[in-house]
C-alpha cells in the first residue's frame, strides 16, 4: 500500500501542472496562488494538530526561518508557477521544474559541503542540457540570439524558489517536525499572497469563479499539496527517504502523459529528448552512493 500511495503522490503532483494550466488565463496568478494555499493551510493546520497532538508553539528563533520558507516555497514559487503556465505548456513546465534535485545538490555542496560526486556532475550536465533542449524546442543555440521567453523565465523562477525553500528547510527542521514546518510555511506564504491577490481583484473576481475553477483550486490545495505531502512523508517513514524519493521521478512523466491526454499538448521530439536528458540527470544525481 505504501508504494501505491507514493505512486499516487507522484500522479497528484504531476496533475498540479494540468490543473494550473487549466486555471491559467482564467484566474489571475496571485488569486490562484492565494486560494490554493488558503485551502491547503486549513487542512494542514488540522493535519498538524492531529499528528502532533497540538499545534507546536513557535519559538522566536523559528520566525525568520518560517517567514523565509513561506516567502520562497509558497509565495514566490506559486506566483512563478501560475505566471509561467499562462505562457507555456504544462509538459514543458513540468520537465523544467524536474531539474530541482540537480540544483539542490549543487547548492547543498556549495553551502553545506555535501559531496558532489562525478556521477552528480554528469547528472548536472545532462539535466541542464535537457532543460535547454526543452526551453529552446530542440535548438539550444538560438537562446544566444533570442533569449529565454517569459514563461520559461517564470518556471526557472520556480526552480530557484524551490531550491531556496529546500535549503532553508534544513535549519528549520532542526526544531520543527516536517509536517509542522510545511504547515507554518504554508500559512506564512498564504498571508503574504493575500495582499497581491487583493490588489489584483480577488474579492471582485470571486463571484465569477465557476465550479471547474473551484474544483481545480481544491485539487491543487488538497490533493496536490496536503494529501501528496502526507503520503510522501508516510512513505519516508515506511521505506526510507532514498526509496521514497525515487517516486518523485514519476512526477514529470505523469505530467507529460496527463497533458497529452487531457490538454492535448503535443509530445514533440525535442520534448522527448529533453525529458530523457533531464530524467537521466536526475537519476544520476539522486541515486544512492555505492558502498563497498
């Protein structure tokens, strides 16, 4: 059952790109981001209280880490996410974001002196090459003349935001459990997102949202955030972080498959080649080191 839950988690996370793309252009990025995490925060508060027995008190020294995590992983990531999906297809966005583990490994090596093995270096080169192939539609050299489009830049902003969030999680989870850390950063990010959402017309837009809009937002908030997180950490407890982490590689795969069948997005040769390079690079970067 653990493996089923982990596979479904990857499926749900892949589906967030589909739901986000369907909302793009109909719900403003700031409103979509705020409503997604307003829904998620309610469930996360309930989940945290149930798992911890209470809502853990926040110490003075934790406030800065919680605020920075909310700023990077919730506020910035989701504004970039919904903005990027207004410009580019869900399948391309998912494969660019799939490079996250690569850059987390690089910055962990730079900041925390974690080992950057030859295999990880090869993985970095492969994944960056794959991302450039996807961004340029198979013609990386044109990036020197035309630059990177606004959609791709926004999704690269997602990568930078998530890398920052992941690195901030290391010191934060020295004093908070994973569920409490995610809960509090979600609440902090939701509060931050409220202001740009109001500025972009949240209250005026609410009456115009249809059932499909709310269904997409609920999917993103509950299935794509709360349930996915809960099952993923259950998997870590049951089979360990290394084996559970392997399932993350299914996220872009499920996103590409779902975008083909639900959104009708084409699977081009450049996209397929980029996907192979990115996923190969992620595998090399995240595989466990051999022991003698």
